[in-house]
C-alpha cells in the first residue's frame, strides 16, 4: 500500500515543508488537511474522498479551504470530512464563516463521537483520544484483503496515525497500537526540549522511541516536524539511538515522499 506525504510540518510551512497532510490514493483516505493538501488533485484515483481530521488546529485544517480548486482540478462524487463533533462545528462556524472564507463546501460532515469504529471501503477505522490542547484523536486504519498489483494479498494491513499528542503510554493505548505495519508518529521536539513538548502537547524523541519499543511497528515514520528545526534528520538519529538495542526501521517524513508499506515492503 502506498502513502504519499503531502505536508510534513507542524505549525507553519517552511521552504521545504507544508503543514500536515497525508494521502492513501488506493483508498481515497486523506489524513489531516494542512496546506500540503494543494498537492492532492494529481493523485486522486477514487470516486470519493474521506478526510480524517485529528483535530482542528489550523496546521491540520487550512487545506480544507483549497477544496474548491482541488475538486475543480479533479472532481469526485463525494467528499466526507470526519472528526469529533465539536471540532467539525468549530471549523464550520469559524473557518467557513463568510467573514473568513466566502464559499460553503459541498461535503458531508461526519461526526465520529458515537462511532468507536467505522468502515471506509475495505478499511476499518478506529480512534483514541489523545492529550493535546483542545484534544486530538489518533487513528488506526485496518485494511483487509487488499489485492495488490504484484498479486500479493495480505490478510491485513495496519496503519497508525498519531499526531499532536504528548504520546500516550498507558496499557490500553499500547495494546491498541500494537502490530502496525506503519506507525506515523509526530516528533516535534528532541528530548532536551521535552519540557516544551509537554507544555505544548507534543512528542519528543525519547517518548516516540518508548512508544515504538512497546508496540513494535514494522516501520516508524516521524511526522509533524518543527518548521524551524535546522536539522530534523537529528530527530531520526535520536530515535534510532534510543532503539539501538532492538532496532525498528525509522524514517523521517519529507514532503512529496512516497512510501510503500505492508507485506513484502518496508
Ligand atoms: Zn499540529
Ligand atoms: Zn495541534
């Protein structure tokens, strides 16, 4: 299965990174709608788009205002935007206030609060609440019996998308996060700035390594990079160092990176 990294920064864009947006073209699933979402049109393969929002901070929703142009370039039949009810209503009331953006979107707003899990085609989505100012949710995507072009038919594929969180380490969360083919985890701060991470509701390298060590994903992808970080590659090196006793393949997300994951990939 392929993941496209359309925006890999937290907070604001820089010369190399737009804000948070990831895309699974085979399923039409978009993870967050930061400014990287302008890159979506050329990649769309499905008649519908499902946009899963972790929360409603601007670096995860600004790209919703690009949908008019995205759908002009590549029309689809249905767009569904999923998230917690209070986040969706804040977006509709404020981001799509006539005073902020002139046009209402022709989309379905889908509240997840009463849906501990729901199906999007062959993908079962579940979610967990996370600690972050205003709250965020982490998503788990379980794909079943997907036919791949190489003829491989994995029994299942599991992707975790955990961003804007200090990183839960309780047993329930660790169990829920286990056996992932791909864990996407934010990593905004190095460990020597962990006090800033805790203050702002973000993760730091040792915390991400602790979660990965406890849950053993086949591949760990570090996301939501600090746009002012002069050497984000150091985050990956720090996580790898913390995991050196029992290594886990770890990569740092870059804008326009295309990643294959699942059986036979890595
Ligand atoms: Zn963010
Ligand atoms: Zn946030």
